[in-house]
C-alpha cells in the first residue's frame, strides 16, 4: 500500500497508473459483494459533482455506498488514487475525433476537441483544481492528449511551435470552462437561473457609484454582442473566441511559410 507520506516524498513519480493496482484476487469474507473499482470511481464522480472537492472524503464515500471505509481501501490505497481515477474517468465522457476520418480538416477536429473539453470542465467544476496535480496518464487522458497532439501536428505549425499552439487553444478553453463552471455552480447553489442570477448581480452592483461608468461601458458591450439570454451570450462568446484562436494558428502557419522558419537541428 502506498501511503500519503510516501507520495509526498516522490510526487513526480506518483500515479495510480504507475503502482501495482490490480484488485485483490478472490474475495475475503470482510469484502462486500458488488464492489469494484469502476463502481467506486463512478460514485466518486457523482459525489464530486454534487458536493465538490471540499465535501468529499473516503468516509463519506463509504457511507454513500453502504460499506465500511476499509472496504474501499481494498481497491485504492489513498484518496489521491481515487481522485486520479475520477479525473481520468470524466476524460472518457466525450468521443475524440476519428483519425481515420477521410478528408478531415484540422480546424473542425480542433473545434470538436475544444468544445468537448469546455463541456467537461463545465459539467465537473472540481476537475480544473485537479488538472496539473497528477501526471494524467490514465487511458482516457492519454487518448485525449494523443489526439490533441495529432491534430495540432496537422495544422502545419513547426514542431518547435506545436506546444505553444496546444497551449493557445486548451489553456484558453481551460480558463473559459473553469470560470463558466464556477458561475453555473454558483447559480445552481443559489437556486437561480443564469439569467436571474445575472440580473440580480448587475442590479446590486449598479447601486455602487464608483462602478457606474464601468457598468455603463459593460452594458454597451453586452448589447452589441447580442443574445437574448446569458446562455446564448456564453455560447456566442466562446464560438467567436475559438475562431480567433484558430485564425491565429492559421496566421502563424502562413508566417512560418513566408519566413522559411524551420525547426532547430
């Protein structure tokens, strides 16, 4: 069993996917029936969606499943293991573009990946806090990363610029998805629709004299961008921002061709 202390000593080498994690063979008397790692992971995801990271614990998970905490430890060594499994599980929720699709355009595939990533972040507001904490080398995360690399490679960016191209797209989506996920959760926790929450928040801030000029300008921008609902505005902003990023990649590819930039040997 890998302890939390052991993980703290060697964090760069620690992953549930690098340890020997095969579930125990056979079944002992103290092990409950109907319990396996997939079921534990699925319940973990559901609890994290409902209560967030702050409300999650191994004890509460065990209670939710109607077993003892020690029963859960037959299948995972630590809470970190379980969070890493949950993180990889949600990466399997959206299909990645098919590399064998004939005549596929990298722009369409990149949009598909970006939209799916945003949807994942919004649906699971706890995910952004875990990204970067783990090596993310589970099968679903690796399938996503591999597809991203393939699509970015097909853009025509030189090898030395492809990492930056990936960051331009997916760090942008990470920021949008994190903020939107938090906003939607705040509205849900308040028992309000996006539109009602926005209207109430804007009404309250308008009462602050120091913010009058700022919000007058903000309202002009809101009116100009269109959309009858907050949902429509979020979609419109994301779609256009993504097009700006795609256009930026196209521009840099053309610039590379014009200047004859090559990868360093």
